[in-house]
């Protein structure tokens, strides 16, 4: 009996849709953690650290699935932009520059919106 779910037998469009669905799951997790992070008092370091860890894990899922789903050059560029903005977010967290962290959070949201628009049109 042949396994119809093997990678060689699966429809490439379905596989891409699965990657996009996984990306959206990671995105939702990331956005929820980002919102909670922003709404947590700066003095509650343990909570903020936990939300940051969730964002790190969600970013890993989004990066992996976006890499696998990237078909267009524009989508690849947007993924790289998201990765760069997330690195800036980490850097500003380390130096405790809350204004920059807030700006980084806004950039991350905009990056995700751009990626979503691109995914819908591809």
C-alpha cells in the first residue's frame, strides 16, 4: 500500500498551504505574547522574560515555515525584514530602551501585516 501523505505524493499547493497555516499559528502565538509583553509592567521581569521566550519560539516556527513557503522574492525579503526587526527588538530589550522596544513591536506588527498581504496574493 502506498502512503499518499508522503512528501513525494503530496500536492505542492497543499504543502504550501500547510506551511502558511503553520505560519499563521506561530503568528497568532507571537502577537498574543507581544501584546501581553507590552501590557506587563517593566518591573515584572520574570513575566516579560516568559513572554519573550514564547515570542522566540513562535518566531522559530514562523521563520521555518516562511522559509519553506517562500515562493516569491518579495516574501523572502519580508521574512528577512521580520527577522532583522526581531533582532533589533532583542537588542533593545537587552539595553532596556523601552521606547525603542515599543517602536520595534510596532515594526514587527507591520512586518506581519505585510507578510499576510503577500501570502494572500501569492
